[in-house]
C-alpha cells in the first residue's frame, strides 16, 4: 500500500505502520504477563526492562503506527468530511508550533517516567503487581506526547523541523541515560526491594545490568530518530510550500478552498 492518500495526506495504514502497532501490542503483553511480569517484581534488570519498554519502546511504536484512523479518531481527508478529534488536534498543533509547546510535552513525559522509576514507586510495583498496568497506561499516554513531537503520526505531524527534532530527541535520550547512570552509580543500591541469594546474581551485577538495559533501550529507540532527522536537515531545508500545502489540506477538510473566494465575498480587484 502506498504511503500517500488521494488527498495528498500521508496514509497511515501501510504495512510497516501496522507492523509497528502489532509490535507495540506484543511487547506490552510480554512485559506485563508472566514470566517477565513476575520476574519484574523480583529482579532489578527485568523491572528496568519492563519500565524501559513501556516508557520508551511502546509509545514510540504506537506513534509510528498512527492508529488514529483505525480507531475512528481521524477522518480519511475526504472533502467536506466532518473533522474528528485527532483532525482538530492536528489543526491546533499546526497553529501552535512554538518551541515551548514541544518542551512542555517532553518535560511532562520525562517527569512521569522519572516518578515511576523512583525507589518508592518501584517498591510499590513489586508489592502490587497489578499497578504495572496503570504504569504502562500512564507511560503510554505521556510517552505519546513526547514521540508526537519527534515523528510523524498521520494526520499528526511534529511541530518542529528536522534540526529541532534531532536536538529534542537527543535531549530526551540523555535524560534517560542520566536516569540510568544515577541508578547504576549508587554505591549502596538504589532499590532495596529486590532480593539476591548467595550463589545467584549479586545485587551489584543486577544493578549494573539494569543500567545497561535502560541505556541500550533508550539508544536503540532514540538514535535512529536523531540521525534520520539530522540527515534530513543536512540534505535539504524545509519545503517552502509545505505551509501552503498544510493550509490547503485543512481547508479541503472543511469543504472550502483557500485559493478561491467564499460565497458572498467580494471579487478581488483586477
């Protein structure tokens, strides 16, 4: 299936986008149900893997999968079609492309992620495993706020150009890396709720593996986005006609054309 729709808007239902959605569902299920879901309550690096995939990997895949039309939240772009919630959100995002908006969503996601990775939250999750579903839901919602600033999710598009997206992606990745280093460099153990028996995996080894897991998941997820946007910026500047095309698509959804006078308008002077 081609990536473009008849109205010029990117069509989200390509094979690779569907693959992203399926991967997100599979990963979420695998880390929430036994055996990984059970091990996450006893082993630190498995708990970190669960957190990293729910907080970074799954939101990224859902954003890339662009499920909005499949869920009936976005229209098909047919002229005169009534705008749906995601269509209206996309229009608002195109009108508010200022950097503070992008930073606000990214900071909110990082704040929620850090809160779920604190010793108190991890101890509570170990005692009440069902809270992992709540954690996953919150990390998905706030994670989408971050990833929609970095990757296209038709009809939603990032507010920023390629260069700014690359910088924002790098800042987000570094934030997760810092979180990994903070837990890994703790001399007395950052989390106290994980038990380690003699002859098995030591607390120090468990902690170091957990640090490497969070670092690796963040790198694997963010680095391709950073480099792709940096390369796209180096190869070409933003299309000077992109804003006009965006306006034309928005007007077609409302059943009007931005290039022709509306009924009742005075004819332009010769």
